[in-house]
């Protein structure tokens, strides 16, 4: 399957009287890695839930290759889109191999067994997240980081055209953070990923959407978006942004001693 195009247009989400997301629009072109960044409570996870159809927008639309996701049959959606969520709530009494094999379900008919090709895809997904040695372990006995890698492998086994990820580096050590995002960067899929680490977002994402209080406050390439002014205005912190001499990506350095300085009046408007 080729990479999909994602178009989010004017999406608004509410929980009772509280607006979680306000009139958000974004586009992910086929093959792009698009990052969602912003402080806690800015609406990143809520927006992702609308994309993978857990939350129903109060207004607006979410389309994949021109089709509204809420009108897509469940099986077709599962063949097209895979999600790695921040808190899966999963406590499977299954082996790791069985959990990853769940990613093959959308590609089978009812009662179909696993084929040699399924086994190859599952094995490759485990290898890609450095979890092949976990295959026969019980999922519910894994550490948080190990579980995260297995759930990413399950999403990869789906072979999606669109991969949605909510803090996929959560619980991972630095090496596995870099390996997972490097893998995501190489996938033949479109990726929408929420990240807290701005330096990882700067290096691995093609474009960023910055959310604040449920609305998009800036969008563009990492170099266009990650500026000291924006970081002060959105995050309330003081930072320097330079170009890394080896990677060429923006490098954010926070200045904790200056974090309590108030923003200029022009930036608080």
C-alpha cells in the first residue's frame, strides 16, 4: 500500500462545555512525517483521537485519501490506518509474538490462520524495534519500554498507509527513542506523531504544527517554527535556538535560570 494523504479540516472537539480542539486544520502529504507539538493540555492527543476515530468531531472533517474516516468500514480503516497510543490500557495474557500478530488481523478473513508471509512480517516488525528476543515472553510481564516497542511493532505489522503515534518515545531509553523515530522516518507511510521532545521533532519531522489551548498557533518546517519567540509565547520558557553543526537541524537549548522572566507585552497579546 502506498502512503496516504491526510487532510484535517476545521476540526472542533468538545467535552461537555469545554473545547478540547478549536477549528484545527492540517495536511499531511503522502510520505511526510508531521509532528504535533505543544504543552500539556494543548489538544494534541484529542486531535489524534479524532484522526483514528475514537472521538467524534463536533465540527469539521478528517479525510484519508479523500474519504471521511467516519464513513470508512472498520476493516478498510484498519488496513489503512494504525495507531500507537500513549496509554493503551492493554494487559494481554499473550506472548509478544501473538500481540504483534494482531496487526495482521485486518488483512485476513474470519477464521484465517497465520501464513508464512504473516510470520515473516511479524518477525520483521519485531526486529525493527529491537524486540525479536522478546517474542516468546508474556506481554503482561514486560517493562513499560518493552511494551511500547511491542505495540509499535504491532502497528508496523498492519503495514498501514497512515501511522498515527501519540508520544511513541514514552518510556523508551535514548537509544530506542532514536531507533524508533529513525524507523518511522524510513517507513513507506505517512506519519502524524505527537512529540514532547522538540529536538527530536526538529530532527525527524518534515513539518510541525504547534498547538496551544486547542488551536494551531504556528505551522511550518522545524526551522520556521522553533524560534525563541514562539517558545516563550507557547511554552512560557526562555530558550536559544541554533543550527546543529553536524545534523543541520534546529537545536533548542533551554535556559532554566531565565524561565521566570515575563514575556514582553507584545508577545502576551
